[in-house]
C-alpha cells in the first residue's frame, strides 16, 4: 500500500514538473517570438533622398547572416588603407565596393558547411567568443530579394564608418590586425575584432547597430537576418 501511494505521488509530481516545463518553454518561445517581431519594427525615419553629398550603401543577406556593403572610396571615407592591412585584400585596392560583416571568430573561420558544426563549436560561438570583422572586396552588386539599396547622408555614412572602425581591435600603432592566412578563398580577409560575440549580440545585431547609427529605420534588436531585413523594408533595387 505504501509503495502504491509513493508511486502515485511520484507520478503526480512528475506530471506537475512536465506541465511546468512545458509552460516555461511556451513562455520562452512566445517571448522570443515577440522580441523578434518587435525587432522588425523600424524605429527611425528613412534616409535622405539621393543628391550631392550622399552615399549609396547596400545590405545583403544569405538568409542567416547579413553584410553591409559600402563604396571603397568616397569624399566621406577612404577604406583603401584598411584593405592594406592584409596581403590577401591588398591586391583589391581598386575594387569599387567592400562588404563588411562581423561575428564569432570560431564560426566565421572554422565553419565551412553545416557538417562542420559540432556542439563544441556551437558552444564556443555563442559563449563570448572573440569577434572578427570580415572584409570582402566586391566588383559589383547583383540585384535580388536578398539585397537592399539605401542612400545615406554623409554624416550618416561617417557614423556607420565609425561603427566599423570602432569594432576593430587596434595594434600597437593603432593599425588593424589581420588574421594571417585566414580567408574563404574569395579575396577576403579577417581582422581581429574588439568586442566579444555572444548569443544576444549576433552578426545581425551588429549590422542593425551600424545602420541605426547611419539613420536607417532599423528595429531595436535584430538577432536574425529576417527581423533585420523586415525592419529595413523593401529599400531600393540596386542600379536605380
């Protein structure tokens, strides 16, 4: 009889624990969904119309990660000295565009395909990993659903440029520090980042911060590419 009573009580406690766990998971999922939706709501007005003294930039996504693409050289900013930081990007000083991305050093440099994803790499990537800035010289932008075009004021563009520069860890003389020999094989290079990467400050959050400083209508928190692109709206088609 005592065994039966004890067993019945254990079952009730187990059921209660499962219900509490399910409720907690549901609340967490709902909170995450609300945060993502809130992050997709733009908080600022759009950029200035095209005219003298403006700079055209692009935002690109592969569905998981986003990059901001800027002109290599304008009156507001010349990025060619940054390209000289790595022997890999040095031959591309005449490239018209540069794509900047930010993220976990482990995920960015060690994850080639999903087959390379391991629990250890995933844990390292979300638990305050060292950050890197990815530098990809580009010849042109291909129009498509994954690309947005925006026009910034020069002041807005300078604010975006400062965000990129402030994300770089300086060397002894203040120069960017390139990771030697680390590349995806597309003429790109990686520069050592200043801050740590973690789950709540992802690569997409970094791009959102840059665009918000530039004056674009970006959501408050954009941890995934979808929320960032939703908050930006349709933008403008490249080439217009």
